[in-house]
C-alpha cells in the first residue's frame, strides 16, 4: 500500500514538474519574442550638456519600435519617417481619451480613409518629452502601435547607423515648450 501511495505521489510530482517546466518555458519564449519585436521596452536616455539622447536598436525586421507614453499613458511607438503626423489607432485613441477634431482625408498604403486631427499634450520617449504634438486618430488603423511620424520627429535630430537610431532633443528647445 505504501509503495502505491509513493508511486502516486511520484507521478503527481512528475506532472507538477512538467507543468512548471512548460510554464517557465512559455514565459521565457514570450519574453524572447517580445524583445525581438520591441527591443526598446525601456529606452535608455543620456543627458549630454544641453541635449538628451535616446538610442534605439532596430528589431528583428529592422524597424525601430520603442515603448513610450502619450499623455502619461504607456504606448508602443513604431518610428515612421514616411508618416506626416503621429498616427494613433482609433481604439487606442479612445482609451487614451483623445478628442477627435476636424476630419481629414488620409492617403495610406491601403488607400484613402478619413482620420481626425488631435493634439497630444505630451509625448515621451525615454527622457525626451514633446508637448502639443499634432496627431491623427486613424479609424482604419489596426493594432496597438502608434506611428511616430514627422510631426514629432521633426522636433528632434536623428541619425541612423549600423542598426541603431539616435534621437536628440536640445534642452533649450524643451524649456521653450
């Protein structure tokens, strides 16, 4: 009888060990995949003299994706120098409490659609902070990523080399905002 109880306990422990192993492997690979998609979940900032510098690493597809904030709320940015304005998916804009302003026609890779103007009180990427940034609420835009377009990027100096994008903000400009 004690041998049967011992075997049963051994099987339970084996099943538990496999369960814990699978759980840990799932967590590890989920974190690994997240790092491949967004290697800049905590962008590092460096203050040098009168400027703030943020270095971003390209992801596995060569895109620059980074975590940041809009009006204090966490978002994920995809830097897009081909986008005129910051573009925010409608569902995300609603969660962020952004007001829809004037309707505008948008010309995207998927054709024409109607978007709505809005202004972001603040946009943060690392220690870089921009204020009163022009943006578009894009109803046909799916997903959770915010396209960080030229309405934000034109306020910064940026250079790209060997898979790294360096963004710089002059502190004097920041104080003036």
